[in-house]
């Protein structure tokens, strides 16, 4: 059996899910049917974008690796781009580069310098974002290969005026004002292809909430891009907090055909009951599906990462959490569970 991301030839007879699974054939048919949005986006990658989102804890944010390009999400992007090239693009851009937890060492692996930018707010819309409010607050993306990138902002009432400079050139102003708070707002920077540095800073007014850079290298409108939204030490309830709405707003801007969710491990190790985890995941799935029409829902893969053997169960065995995820797979029409445990036993 191949990877869950494989793009099989789907039989024309696959339609509504069977009432009672009959075995491996039905399991594979269900998998093919639920992966159809992702497979369609892959098939159309020469004429449009195929976005894959990864939501989760420190694993997604990049803990434990020595460079940004060693992160799971970037390696996945490279693997997908190699297997499914688009219009000759062989080396995709670095994709989404956002704030990462310094105490975990995750910021040090990014191609970013930000010596005077404070830690983000622990609450409010600036949670897990760069908040720029004085002239010495500067975030610089250094020496990256790109021909186009976007600054991703959260605009709000009382926002400020920011600027960007390309390769030390003249400052170009942008604003972060909006009547209501909304994330996923873009400032488009088109460049000649090459290695560039981009400085982003504050000029005047209120706080400029800068979520990160989306970096392309000939793949701004075609091909596959993996978008990481990781937050170290978080559990599933983190993504339900209203202050993370800027992350969900990005879903409308960079519309995914596939979403990978990994947060169950931290809930397990933190002693969150499996029933609570299922309720949180149900709410997360509702947030995701609520962004789109019924025929535009992305494939959602719940990744069950670990085995009981890797640690003592705080309150419940890991198998309980996997079982709850598989209940969701049965209850939700666009959910699949990738259980990493069985092949390792």
C-alpha cells in the first residue's frame, strides 16, 4: 500500500461512501474519494496553485532541526515539487516564513533577523506574530532566492503604517488599517529573479501586525506550496482561541486542498482527555470547513504521530486518542487518519 498522498487512478464507480465497509477495497475507495480535492489540485498544478497546510506543534514549527530547509514542511514541499513538477519549476520558493518560538531554538533556523522585535503578545490578535510599533522594530528576510514574495498582514482598526525595503533600497510604505480585524492581507513584492533581502519595519501610527513572508521562486501561481502554521507547546485548544483568527483568515488567502493536523501528541502528553481532544478537533474541522462551500472542502489528514512505547500515558493510552481520531474519520466526509503506529509495531 502506498503513501496516503499517492494519486491513484480513481475508479469511476466511486461515489457515496458505502454504509458498511467491506474490507480493503472499500477502505482504498474511501481514501481515494476523500483525497480527490488534493489530487485535483495536483492535476491542475500547471495552471494554478496547490496549497498544502500543516497545522500543529513544535514539529511543524521546526523544533530539533538545524536549518529551515531541514524542517518537515520544507522537505515535504521539495518532495512534492520533485514528484509533481509544474512548468519547469524544480526549486520552489521557501514558502511561508513566520514567527517561531525562540526558546525552542526555532527562530534561529529561520532566514530572518529581528534583534529588537519583542516577543509576541500572549493574547490578542498579535499572538504568534511580529508586532512592530517603534522605529527600531525591524524584521529582515536575508539572502533568499526569490522572484516574488508577499508580506502577510493582519489589518485592524488602529493599525499603523509600515514599510519595506528590498536590498537596502528606498522604503515603500504600506498600511495595516481596516475597519474590522482580518488576517491574510497581502503586500505584493515582485522582483527580478535572484537572491534578495527584504526589511520590514514600522513608520507611524498604531501596531503593525506582521504575520510573515510568503516566498516564491517562479511558483507564485503554479505548483505545490506547503504552508506551515506551527506553534510550539500548543494543544488543540490553541487553534480554537479567538486570538488565532489571523491563522484561519490565511486559509481564505492561500486556499488549501490538503490540510495536515498534528496536535494530538501534545494533548496526550499534557493529560487532556481523549474525549476533549475529539471535541477540539471537531471544532477545528468545523472552522476549516466553514471557510468554503460544500463542494470546495479540503482533504483533512489527522496525523497520529507516536506510540505508547515512547512514554508513559499521563491519563489514557495513546490508542484511545487514535480511536477518537478514527471516529472523526467515520463522522466527517473529508477527514482521513494517518496512523503512523501500525507499521512500527
